C-alpha cells in the first residue's frame, strides 16, 4: 500500500474568492495550490449528493495506489467509491476517528 498526502479539505459556509462551482455535485471548491499547506475549502449547496458529515467535518485527502485495499482497511465508508472524473476514482471513509478522502488515479 502506498499513500501520498494531497490536501486537507475544510468545509465553510461562505464562499472564498476564486472558488469554482461543480454543478453536477453542487459544491464550491478552492484550488489547493492557492493556499499554503494545500488547503481545499468546500462550500456545499442544497441538493449535493455528498453526505451531511462532509459538510461540517474536515477531511485529509491521500492519493492511493489501490483504492479497494484502503477502503477494506477503513473503519467504515462514508460514500463511494465514485468517479472523480473520466479516469479517477475516490471514496470518503472513517479511519481512526478521522475522515479520509482516498483518491486513485486511473
């Protein structure tokens, strides 16, 4: 198993400048490279398919080499696996009391 830190995701209630809207998933997202420490700010809109716990709890994202192996090692699955784009997949899980975003490039 190999995991590489990607970012920390922090849900917010007010948009920050430069955030981009994901119309399909109904949330606003900042570019992690716009902030020191690779911070991703997220503002979820009504009707988003993402569970409520992600709207109010920060997560740490890792790029992983085998999504299924990491999901099997998790305490529980919050959502996913799902397609992040045409080739990449992701899932949100609970592990040791923290929310992790697991991201596998296709």
